[in-house]
């Protein structure tokens, strides 16, 4: 199936949910998947499989390092100064709410280090940040990403829906015009 984009950069929340659904491997064979180093090395280490109806669920390990080594997924990273440059775009509230892995993914997008890729997250602040820096068209909901690669046979949680994603994009677009969440007014004359 042909998509409008060539690869997907995933946030930890999406990656873990895809493992829970049992379709991570199918996604990785359907399209090029890039995962920020912070998520590979620190954030997406396991998920809880609660399908057996016991009280605690079973811890299932996620070995992204092995997937990177095998070429199943690509790992990408940015420098601390590149992250600082990206974070300088936002006010304290946005910066406080951005997690390390999504910040790395967003910095990759911001710097244009992954051309023709789409950033996939269900995190409101991450989606909002993408829109605030003028890259709203470079994001995609999990629901839409799965549809684009032909993996629509499973239902997903409402937080990953296209409708919710578009509502966040619309709200963030208004905030961008108003300068809400940004370090300074984007339309103010430069000094």
C-alpha cells in the first residue's frame, strides 16, 4: 500500500500500544520505522500484558536494541545543543510537559533530519509542540498511520484516534496564532 509518507517516527506511547495490540512487527514490515535513541535505550523497555485476567498482568520485555541491530527499526539521535535549540521555541509549561523521548523525536522533525517522515504520538503536548513550531502537517495519528499502511483490522484506544488527534491539532493551531505556548510571539518584529 502506498502512503503519503516514507517513514514513521514513533513516540514511546505509540510503540508500547502497538506491542500491546500485537501489531508492532507488522507495522515494521509495512513501513520504515525510526525510533529516537532515548526511547530505544530508556523509555520503551516493557509493557504489561493483562490478557490473562489475573490482577497484575505479565511484564513483557521490548528489546528495541536487538531490533535496531537486526535492521527491523532505525535508531536516530540528536545532540544536547540541538534539543536545547528546539526547546528554546517554547514557554516553560510546554517544556515541562514534554518527555525526553518525544522531545528527541520532535527535535529530529524540527531539524529536518528525517525527510518524508511523520511523527506519531498520542501525547497532547507532543502533538501541540509539533504544531506550535509549524510542523503540524508532519504528524499523524496512530489510527491514520495504521490505515495508511493497511493495518486497520484492530481497534485502538480512543486516545490514538484520528478525531482526537485532529482536535488537538486544531486547538494548537489557534494557540500558535495567539503565541500561546511559545517562548515569544512568532509574529513580533525581530530585533
